[in-house]
C-alpha cells in the first residue's frame, strides 16, 4: 500500500545535488540510505530508520566496483532494479528519491595511464576497468585492519570512498547503515567524525529471517541445503552470547565453540573474532568496561556470509 | 582602507558550519581561502580571486599538524595572528570570516591506543601528539608520488585530509589555492573531482616579490645573504622557460642548467623536475601536446623554498 507517489529516479550527480539543495533551501532535512540494490527486509528497515530522522529519504542503488577486487564477485552480484522499485513503492509513506547512477567513477576525462592490474599491487575493479584516472581514496587506517579487512584488502577503502562520494553528491543530514556490516558501520562513523562531515550517522540493528539467518542480498545464492547448514552461524553465535551473559567470559573458548559449530556444519570460517565495539580491537576477556561484539564471516557453498552479535555484560 | 567591518572571527566547527548554512539559505555563495597564516601578498591575491567568484569570503588560518612529520618545522612555522587580521582589514571590500580553530583533530573522545611514533611507520604530528584517535586520511595515490612527495612522505596525505575537513566544515561553493604549491593544487583539484565535492577549485597565479623570489611565509627565515643567493631559483627557472620557448625542448638539459645555477649559488636542490601539468608525470621532451611545468624545491640556509613556471610551447 503506497501512500504517496512512486520515488523520483535520478541518475545524474548534478541533478541529484540540485534536488537536495532545493529541498534544503525549503527547510527540509534529507536522509540517505546507501545500498547496492537487490533490496530485502534489512534494507527496508534502514529506510524506516531514515524516515524517523529526516523529512525526505533518498535511497541510492549502486554496485560499487571500488570495493571489489578482481577475484571477487562483482560480476555475479545480484541485481533486480524493477523488483527494487516495486519494494520501495510498498514502503509506508514512500521513498522520495532513488539515486541510481551508471558509473560514479566516470569523470568524462581521458583515461589514466594505469589501466591494468599493476604487478604486486592490490587494486580494485575501478582501477582495472577504467576509472578515468580515479586515484583519490579515503581510508580509516586502523579500523580497516582485521576482520573483513584481512581477506578483502581493497574493500573498506572502496566503501569509505564511495560513501564520501555519495555524501558529497546527496549532501544528506542523516545517513543510515546496517550494523549487519558492523566493521563498515564503525568505519563510516569514524570517517564522518574524522573528516568533519556535517552528517548524523545512524546504525540500524541487524535483521534476520525467521529461521535466524542474517538477511543479505547474497543469501539468494545459497541452495536450500547450504542455507540450512548456514544456520549454524546464528545458532552458535546466539549460544556464545548466552554463555557470555551467564559468566563464560573467555574469548578463546567462546570463539572455539563457534568455529567448531560452523565447521561441523560444513562451513569454512574466514574469521570468528570477539572485539571491542568501537575500536574493533581483539579482546581476550569480555568485561563490563569493554563492550564486545562477536563478528563472524563464514563461507557456505560459494557464498561468504557475515553475522554478528553485540555482547554487553 | 577598509571599506567594511572587520572580519568575524569564528573558532568552532559547528559555529562555522552554521554561519555558512545561514549564508547559503540567504542565497549567498561562499569562497574559502585555506591558509596557515603569516599572510603575505600571495595570500591576499587568493582572497581577491575568491571575491571575484563568490559573494562572501572565508579565510581559514590553521597550521595543520597533519601535514608535518616529526622531523619537520611545525614548531618553528611562523605565525602572527594580530598581523594577519590587520592585513585582512586592509583588503578592499573586506573579508567576511576568519576561521581560526584551535585543534581540528580534537574530537573530544578518548585518546587512541597509538600515541607514539610507531617503529618504521612514517607518521604525522597528529599521530604523535594525540589526534584523539584520528585515523581517516585522504590520498591521491598517484599524484602524491614524486616532487615534494619524495622528501615529505606524509605531506600530501595531510593536506588532502585537512582540506577535506575544511570543505566539510565551511561548505564553500568556491575554494582558491595558489599555483605556487603546484602539486598541492593539482591534488586538491583531483580530490574534488574524485570525491565529488560540489566545489569549484580555482588556481591562482604564483606571486613574486620585486626581486623575483616567490612569496612564501617561510621567506622570513632567510638571511639577506641567503635571500640574495635564493634568487638563483627564479632566475634560472626564468632562463629555462625562455630557452624552452625558443626551441630548447630537451628536459635533461633544461634541468641541468637550473640545478647547476642553484648549486653554484650555494643551494641544495631537493628536486628540479619538468612534468606534465595535469598528471605530474616526468617529461623527457617538452611539446605542444603535453603542457609542462618546471617545478623546483631547493634549500638555502635551513629554508626549503618552492618555485615553478608553466611552459606552454
């Protein structure tokens, strides 16, 4: 049930910025929900969060080549723009704008000399496939390390950079990120603080399907059997959280229990780390003075899945 | 002769942004001239340039620790805030705001764990002296290399980052940079393009004293004898430009002539490079298809001086 018009679809950077500036000139506040499309209930919860904090909501849909390295799944990342628009039409109160650019790294200039993968240097799909000389990157140099940063070396540099670009194009007052991507959320919050963006970053809780699997666009690639086995992630995390809240505070033992459960279900654990919530530094012991979050990345089939639970004792 | 009120002095980030947003809401455009103070005629020319392109002009005065490494001259960088205000009062038509923050890296939070220089890692004075966990840096990864990037490894990372911060605090329509710092100007232009800042970056011509020395806040540290000898930089550059415009297009020979002249005058050449104006890639031969700029950094006494001349044949 749509209670207002379908969203305006904007593809150009200048048109997007003009829309935002007109809205601001009329005294409206703007919320931004950055997505890579193939929307699910998790994204819709971010949109509801934005609507709580801003007069108008912009949803961006853009699969960012800058956060994929050449051996990752850029080419198979799922997309369904028409389906996305249908879902957005059903949002109560509506979404005001869908920003759906074609290539945010095309500056209309000549191509830089470095069009190919450089020997020994980790590069993103932007640098391989012609970013027209794009070479400016934003990095949170400590938070980048560890967790997903270990196995995806260009990922967070790419995320921080595209989010900075979107912030400068959309010029929002509020931006909403899911705590499902916990490290990403912390990096964006730090970037906004460190670079003095005049934007309020809101973290929205992770949303699960009824069986407990954390919602993700990549879940569509799981076979029914793989999905069943992947439930070991949320189940073991939930058990660890319960154990910690009942006095089992040793991180090695908590981690071992999760790793074992996932491996027994046939999954490959990329990492299972208990870290401090803000610094993301590894903890040996959970305590009331250092709020913890238990972050997991594991692979079932060919699908890399993320999950996490905050543990406050 | 001041034709309007003295500038408003603003020290807080929030107050600065509020001023800008009110001005924009009234339909005014804002020009920003970032400086490190100790103003001279070169800075005043940037201000005049800003006033041509924007309704209101903000001059920021902030010596940025993020662009100095611990072995550089942060502690002796000259400053004279009262003198600066006097000079700004004399600007025809006036300056609207002087943004003079105390510490742009103090976020009011706890200090990060890394408060000391890390072994083997090049860090800036921010990381040494407590940036309260500041860790987000902006880099133009190609343009950073070469020229000043060789001898000042944290410099351009620090410059791009502080300029991004100032852009987000002041939210200007126009920003003016001197082409005296040629590599810096190119990096900022590239950053604005690559990160989609909605800001028009204007390069203002290098300004010289009557004897030909490029104006710089650091010139105050030169003894009269050193200053006399430092004129070898502008004289030899000028000769090289004249030679190139009259058919001497071989870069090695042009560079050798400048290096020799500076060394004979007792200067130490940090670099003397002829590069393409936009990519800053070294040229072997000057041609009409690749506009060149001849960039020099040389040390007289303890003072590192920059100069450059564009050569269009």
